[in-house]
C-alpha cells in the first residue's frame, strides 16, 4: 500500500478522501493547504508515494505545490482535484511520470479508482 500526502483546504473533502483511501489500506497524511503540505513534503519526501492535492487553495495552489514536490521527489505520483476544469489545463507543464486528475465532485469509488490507476 502507498503513503499518500493529501492537501485540500475543504475539511469535508479532506475527510472523504482520507476515509476512502485509508479504507483501501493506504497511509494518508492530511494537510489543510499547499504550504502545510510542502512543509510535510520537505521533511518526508522520500517516504511519500503519492500527492493528492486540490488545485485551488490559498497561499500555495495545488499545481505550484506539485511542481515543488516533484523537485523534491521526481518519482512522486500526483493526482490533481479540481472543481474547475480550466485550472487543470495548467497541469500540462508538470513533469510527473505519473499524473492524473479528477474533477470535483467525485464519489468514493471514483477517487479510489484514480488512485489505483496512478499507482500502477
């Protein structure tokens, strides 16, 4: 199972995703925004397998977070979550070998499927 870093400023989404992924046997570290996630990543880069992040967050958005996290850990898998599909177009510049996105809102089963797909 994977060690996942989750960043989302919406408590309800954080709880939904954490429960869904923990039920699959993953270890999920939850952060409230991009800056907190980056600080966690800087301390634990080698132990994180997957970054799951909201795109639209204050301070440090999800795409900027993913760029910085990939510099720390180039093998990192990334899933971007967004309610605004136009924001996901910015993700084209990310240099991740394993990168997927999921539009909000999503179901528990949908987030589980995307995580399984990116971790293959």
